[in-house]
């Protein structure tokens, strides 16, 4: 429900609607006063100010709630992206390992030492990387 509200609040039509309501409110009160009737919210329009303040408070709350939700989703996407990247790195390291093994086993390919391939064969431990990132995140968390 907050998602639907935030989508509506974020449109330019919402600003136009607010301006239209405020203008009509002020004009209605001025017309009532000019005709000698008692305005329902005389100037300086305390009721209108209260309603606008309440609307601003609710709008700010909706916007902040949506921002927090989007930030949490972005963090989950980044975490998933990191896991996919680590898995890809493991697979590439395994492929290099298999290619090096194949190169050593094929009789028609000259066997040679490739220090770069040896380094690339060693994949990172994803659990250690994730644990280090979690620890780093906890150190940067507010109140730490």
C-alpha cells in the first residue's frame, strides 16, 4: 500500500493537486469573508497550515519508508552479485586447473611451467570473503 502511495506522491500531478486545493481553500475563505459570511478557516489559515503540515509529515514518512526498502533491496542485490562473482571466479579457477592438467597430459603439447596459470588456479574461499565483508560491514555500522 505504501508503494502505491509513494508512486502517486512522486508524480507532478500530486504537486498540482496540492496547489489547486490550497488555492481553492484560500479563495473560498476570502469569498466567504467578502460576502459577509464567517470563513471556515480565516487568515492566516491555521487549519490549512495544520493539514499541510500533517500531509508533509505523512509524505516524508512514506518517502523514507520506500527509501529504506529500496536500500535493503539494493544491498540484497549487491550481496547476490558478489556471490555470483565469487562462484564465477571459482569456476574460472577450476577451468584453468583443468586446462593446465590437459596441457600436461597431452603428448603433443610441450609441457612448461606457467606461473600466471598457477596463481590463477587458486580460487578464493567465498566463505572467507563473505565473512570478511560481513565483519567490515559490522565495523562500519552505526553505533559500532
